[in-house]
């Protein structure tokens, strides 16, 4: 009888070894990072990377982040810089991806970079992700493990519900702690914030000693820049103080609501709860109204995801 569920692996030595072996065969493996669950494929295997785009329904002009186990491995694929060294020393492993010029003879599939002369690289902090990357000992292209444009997955259950057997296996190690995708910083020219995420831009600017420029709207130079993205099935209304007829209210701070990101107004707690909360409220079949979120620290990344979730669908 054909199974309707992907294989579930645990992050034991045997489970990690099985996941690494699947990646070597060109199969897709979903695995946890501190940000969200990623849909992993060998970044050097064009057929495997093409399967990522097919499984997600992701447009091929949207590049992928390459996950590596340390900065030494990252340098094999890009032209390193002083700014990259500063950020990698301060924040890797962690929720920040660096976009750098590709090296000649880099060996990555051109699908990973969407034909761009740059590559996004990250060293994740999650213990299971790090164990898998060490065991595989190669670059793993891994966008979020969900259908393109939909709510990002922060649990193995989200992955299974969204992708089913399009993924060969899921390495299940519980919910993700950060809950927002990585911050992406472009370093191919002057440092630029390409996507806000799990590391506040203020911390990056402190380490670099300069203000980050902001990405040009509409230009796709890194993952997560599509106008409509991270979207529930239903309509999303922002900056709401109460629910209208046919809506459920996602709150923040002390207020009456159906579900609250953080009653204490803690942006870190809100970030980690965002996608799971959207999944829960989307399951009601109602439109989602969202309370105002402060636009500072992780609030900037939360609002970025919410604006894209609320944007008109293509």
C-alpha cells in the first residue's frame, strides 16, 4: 500500500546518518533549523535542486540559501570579505544569511542562485541541522519546507501537512525556537539588508559599524522578497484593534483576541509564535485580523512577513 506520509527520522546518530544518505542519493530531506524547517537538497546536484522547486511550486527566478556547517566551507563557494568575516565571527552559527559573489568553479547548481552571480550562505545554529551538515559534508540548498508562498513551517507536522510524500524524510526535532526565517544581508557591494529576519538589523549594524542600505522593492536578489509570500489561505488584515464579522483576531500585548503572539509584548516570543499562530487561525477557515506590531528589533521582521501575507495574491 502506498504511504501518504513521509518517513519521520529522529535526530539520533542513526537518524542523522539516514538523512545524510538520502541527500547523497538526490532525495529531499526536511530538517529543523532555529528559524524554520528547511527543505534540503544537495546544492551541487541540479536534478535534486530542480525537485525542490517542483515540490514547493517555487518560481525558478527565486534563489535558494545554501546551508553549510562552518565558515571555512562557506568560503569554498564565494569571494569572502572583511564584512563577511565580521558577521560570521559575530553571528554564525545563527539566523543570518550572507549574500556574496560566487567563486569561479564553485560547483553549485545554477538553479540554486537563479542565475545570479551571487550566493546566499548560512551556518545554522540548530543542533540537528549542524549534525546533518557535518554528516553530509557538503552544501545543502534549503528553502522553507512548505508550498511556495504559504505559511512557513516551524514543526514537522507543518511540513508533512504541506508537502506530504514530496519529501523523502523529515528529521523531526520539535518546534523551531526563533520561528522567523534568517535575516539576509547582501555583501556583494555596500552592505544591504535584503530581508529582515531572525537577527535584528540593529545588531548587524552595530557589528559592521555602519547603517545597512535597504533592498530595492521589486528586485529579486535573495530569497523571501516576493511581494506575496508566507500567506494563509484566507484574507489577512493588518493593524486591527478588533475582529470584524467573519474574522479571527491575532493579538499582541494585553488585549482581547482569539490567539495572542505575546501577552507581555515580547517580540522574541511573538516571532517564535508567528507562523504556528497563523497555521492555527488559518485552520478556522476565517479571515485573519492582526493587531499592530512595533516596528523595531524583531518587530521589523514580523511586520515584513505580515505585509507579504496580506499582499494581493498573484
